[in-house]
C-alpha cells in the first residue's frame, strides 16, 4: 500500500498526456457487451483525470487472447462505441498504436482509446528482447504520466503493465480500492476469520491455502477440491468426482499445518450429483458416499446448514471458489445458499467480506440481491496471487511514497 495514487496532491497534470492502462477484457456476444462492470469500475479514475487540466488521456487495454495477431472479433471498436454512449460530453477517439502518436499530437482534451494491445506479441513478451525494448519505448513516448487501473491484469509482467520508460507511475482508484479491501482483510481481520474455498483442484490453491492457514480461524472446503480431501482423509467413495493426484500429496502437510495453527478445516457432509457433466439429471447423496457411476457437482443441504452455521459466527469472510457447478441450475443451490448467508450477515452484522475475482465474483453477482455490502474483486488471477502473498508486477512498478 506504500504507493502513489492519482489523488496525490504533489502530482501536476496540467498540460500533460496521461497513459491509462485498464482492463476492458469484457465478454462480448453478437457485438454486444454482456457485462460492463470492469469498464464502469474505471469511470471514477477517468473522470478524475479529465478534471485535472490534462492534455489527452490515452487508454490502453487488452481483449481476449489474440496471441500477438490482429483478430477482428477481438477489436476494441465495440468498447469505443460503448464509451461514447456512457461518457457523453467527452470527445473519445479510436486509434491503432501505429497512428497514436500523430493523433495525440493533433488533438487536445481528448480521450483516445487504443486498439487491443495484445495484437502485438511484444506486449506479452513473446518476441525477441530487442523488439520488446523498442515496443516499450514506443509506449513510453505516448505520454508524460502512466496510470495503472487494470487490477485484473496486474499479476502479468506485460509491457503495458510494467510501463518501462515512465518516471511518474501511479495507481488509479480501482487499484487503490482493491489493495485496501484485500489487504485490510488479510492484515487486520476481525475474528473469527473464515475462508471459503472451492474450485476444481487442490493443487491450484496450495499456495493460497498455506498462506491463509497462518491468518484464518476456519477454512470451509467445497467444490471439486473437496473430493480429494475426503478421499484422502476419510477414504470416501467419490465415484467419478474430481480427484487431484498432485494435490492429494499436499493434504497431510495441510492438515499438519492447520493443526499447528489451530485452524479448523470443514468438509461437506452430502452432495448433489449426476452421471454426466450436464444439467439433465441429478441425484442427492445425503452421506459421504457417491455411487461409482456418478460425480458430485454441488454440496447438499446438510453441508449448506453446516457451513452456514460457521459463516453466521464469522466477523471476516474471504470467499474464493464456488461450491459447485453453479452455471447449471440443478447444481447451483449450494453456492446460492452460501451467497444468501454471506449477504445476510454482511448486512446485519457488518461483517467484512471479500469475494475473490473470476468465477466467484460471477457466482456472487448472479445470486446476490445486495452485492454492495461486500467487496467483489475485479481480479481473478491477480486476486489469487495477492492472497497467496505474492508481489504483483503491476503494483510493484508504481512509484513509492517517500
């Protein structure tokens, strides 16, 4: 948190060009943006900078994975049209990187959205070092001040994220909010502190689990990773459910460390399953047993009641990973009930709650009627890395407070 942000009173924006890196990697279908939350979350930064008597605001983002090639369906032209509608009164231009310098020179008081930065292999460091250096130099010549508000991409050491060549490198309001909310939960939690973990594999969350065991009081395990725990610890028959051989090797160490730190690990008591990974049929397994031709795809009502009791006593909550395949209605009830419980205690008891990015954020937003009582992170991998205790390249590169 010892970083400079755009509201630092010592920054002089007058007459300066500003390069703003954002994360406008939004879902698009039939030329329509399906979810605009990532874009809207940067508006406070954009509007603040526009009031600072600056020259031009140049916005850079990526969209999808074009792998260093120009792909028409991944163009940011759709986002440009969206910005024109959502930010009336702003003059908003669109340019590719090749013509950006000329457009910046010939315009004033404009917002200039550049084409998908991942159209260039140098952005993701997938080019010879000499070309990467030239690419970064080109980016550094576009503006006088660099601002990063792309929290969801800040775990990547990409060219537009580390911003080599800029002397003034600041965090935007979204970055500031994300770091404050997540760091406050990790460093100053009210007790009891409960972590809810889901997802497919134990191995995907190993570093996160080890880091959190030293900070939390309770860990609730759901999702596909629960079956690896249950098979290893209780020799449970899990049928065709997910089993993570690599993750299984770590479970004895996890249990040993949790015991040492007096952390309780809670596992599901029952499940909802299906013979196939689809939404056509379901069967309730009200004990810790799943038939050999079935796979568990959600937690059952006993598990919901058990987990809800733990959550209801919590003062701080961190949730990363859904309880089941919530995209299928038959297997969404477990996650939905957890959302209900978190929402209730966050509103009534003023519990501090952080919802991890990616699938967990989508899950919470799908089922919550009052998402404003919790912090829903805009990061996926970035949130996970931060919770693992890692340093994010996009944050590390920002100027430090003196």
